[in-house]
């Protein structure tokens, strides 16, 4: 099914028949953010992958908060693996900021909501930075490990100590309002891809896989949005 809304094409596929829309899944203001972006709804959260907006940690944090969210907090291996698979699906996997740091108490990693990080073997030990004093903010690497980086690209000490660019793309997470009419129920995943032209290459559109095996509550709903006039190809 295809709709045209304000010059933007909206493609909706539903394996379960749920009336899930972009407005139901993610904050409306987030949809207006400039830059290549990809939305993925999983469980109780809408995740926004800002794939080409490379900024320092504090700027990434602020941009997520502007729309009522936080940097993504993969507190379980299941969620971490989910984010990793999405990062890999972009074709050019790269480290992305997540909401973890030890800026308050050196050596004590906490999530953006203030809860302490439980180490379940996912820290990239031996990278030269963890608990080393200058690299206090964390990105999710394409190998699935958490790697610490400098929170800012200013300061001689940070520029010497950092093992990678402190300006990284980032992942935001927003709570999904399950009371909104038409919002997907728990267990349903919805793919929302947004491609923005003008990045020096064709618009970045990533499609999720529809589960055609059945129409139960665990089936996937795929949604894609691309700028009208952009060079986009979608395959099913």
C-alpha cells in the first residue's frame, strides 16, 4: 500500500494487519530531523539511527533529548545484538554512540538514565581506553563490543589519547506510546526507513524483512519513507 503525504511517499506493508503508522511508532518531531536516518521499532522503543550525522557525544545526547529520547541503552545482549544487526544492515558498518559513560565517577560506567552498567562480557578490554581517564563515552562497534572514546574533540590530552574519531554517528531511543490508537502491540517489530538525498550519494533506504510465514503478533511490519524525487530502490 502506498500513500503520498506532503510530497513524501509512505510505503506500508503489514503481515499482521495492525494499523501501524510512522506517527504511532516514533515522535513526530524526530521525523523532521535533517540527515540520513533509519527508524526501527522493537518492543517498547523506537530506535533512530543517525547514520551520517557525526557529532561528539554531548551533541548526540542533546539531539536525542530534543525529541524526548535518550541515546540508546542496550542493557541486554538481546537488545545489543539487535542494534548490531541494524548497524550491519547499512552496508558500511561503523561505530555509533550509545548512552553509556563514566564521566561522573571515573571507572564506573553508567547508562544515560543513571543506572550502573552490568558487565556481561561486552567491554572491548585492552583497547587502551577503558577506565584510562580520557575516554569516558562509549560507542557500539561493528564487532558488537562497547568501545570507549573521547567525549569531545577538544583538548590536547583527549586528542592524543583517543583511538578513533570522537565525532561519531549515533543511535537514539524513544518510548513507544502503547496507548496511542493504531500503535503496534508488544512483540511486533516495525521497520521504518528514511532516506534523505543530498548527502553526496543516493538516498539511504534500508528495508526490513517481512515475515510471511504467519500473521501472529510476532510478525514484522515494514515501513519506508523516502524523499520524492530521490533515487531510491526498494526490493522485497
